[in-house]
């Protein structure tokens, strides 16, 4: 599983950093303590699903099953 991970470093705008903190606080209040990496991963997963739906894209894995 460790080889499936990719480490990246990047700079965030002040607004993004503040909103990430707020999202982390909401998760902590509703579900328990989570890391910023967890929040960012969840955001990517949800945004990826949105993009696929918006552009009517089907994953190759899903096409192979049909």
C-alpha cells in the first residue's frame, strides 16, 4: 500500500489555508480528528467524481465490466 502513495509539496493561498483549517475543524467536530492530508484527499475524490459527471466521462475500469 505504501507504494501507492505519492508525496507532494505545494504552496496554498491564504484563503485556501484558512478554509482547509475550517474544513478540518468541521470534520473534527462531526467525525473525529483527521489530518489535513485526509481532507485534501477527500476533496480530490469528490472533485474527480464531479468532473467525470460534468464532462460525462466513464472510467475505463467501468467500461471493461460492461
